[in-house]
C-alpha cells in the first residue's frame, strides 16, 4: 500500500464548546448538508469531538446521518478500568458507550493540564488495550521552531509513545501534527513547511513501525476552507484536525470536501 491509498480523516475538535442547543443545531446542519452534498466514506473519514458529557447524545444524533461520522472523546483517563477515581473516564468506559476514538496529547492538555509524557503513555496504552483508535497530537512551540528544534521536538514526541504501542496497534493510531503557534491564531503553517514536517514524521514512523506508509498524518492549526485545498494537495497530509472552523457545519464540510476531492 502506498501513502496515496490512505483515506483522509477530517475531525472537528470542538474543545470546550458549544452549549447543548448549539451542538445539536451544528449536528443537524451537518446532516442536512451531507444530504445535499454527500461525501463518500471511502473518500474521507469524518469525526467530531464534543465535550465528554455530550458524547453519547451527539453519537445518537449522528447515527441517523447518511454516512458514518465518528464521535471522538477529547481525552481519556490514565487509569484503566473502573474504580474510585473521581472525575475520571477510562478507556473501557468510553468503549462501553461505543465511543471508539480519542484524542491524546493535544498541546492544550500538555500545556494547561500537565499531561506529561508518562501520563500520555498510560492514556495511549489504556486506549489501545480497550480497542479504541487514538488520534495522537504532536507539535512544536514557536520558540522551539525559531530555535530550529521543530523536527527534533516532534520526532521525540513520536518516539515517546513507541514503547507502549504494540506492533499491530499502530493500525489504530492516527497522528495529528499541530504546530502550537498555528492553533487558534489564524496563522497556518505554509503547505510546504507542513508537508516537510509530515514527510519527516512518516520517515520517523517507518523507522519505528512497519506501518509508516499506512498511518494517516493530519494537519491541525487554523485550517479553514480557504487553506484546506492547498493543504490537501500535499502528499503526506492525510486530513485535518480542525478547531474553530469545525463549529460551523458549512466550513467543516468544505474542508472535508477538499480532502475527499483528492481521492
Ligand atoms: P484551530 O483550528 O482553531 O486553530 O484549532 C486547531 C486545534 O487545536 C485542533 O485540535
């Protein structure tokens, strides 16, 4: 299989948004727009990551869409199973609610909630062992980029998890490269810079695992309809993790269409 055979993923990370009524309206609009302009499942995986208390409600609403739209958890506990862990949601409990996908390692969790490498490793191990697919986020800060360390930082973030991913669990890993300086800032990495980093990530993955050529590597950081077409033409950019623009159904699906058109 070659890189061009990877089906793109476009996933909306809703972060700590929106209120319930707006989330329901957003899903309703997505379903209506997908009826008017269908996007085939074979052309693009689609997913949305709502706040944890909305996961099952959004999933139920999406179950009547004309195609699969995955419901993705934004986080998972570092503790497996069940037990006296106030406030936590384990991978097994996500799986028990048929939530099959989870974001791990988003820079907001690394920076604001002290998700260390050891914590991220535990989260990924638990998620994979519970059968979930993990969207693992990596990315450098502006300081690291300006110091010429971007590649080294990102490749280290990939190496960090290698010890806890068993050989055939790599099939359930998706990577999202999100340069921190591009998140929510309106600044996107240029398609050339993003492609160069994605190619490095793929090379790194190929050295660690036999699945380097089949792992989807998504770009995230101010993706919008205006820049999605160009990003989608880059051979190693296999989709997008979208923040702000995913809160508007039309923008989100325009981005998905840009990636679907490459298939
Ligand atoms: P923005 O698209 O709002 O920059 O957010 C990107 C992001 O963090 C997705 O996880």
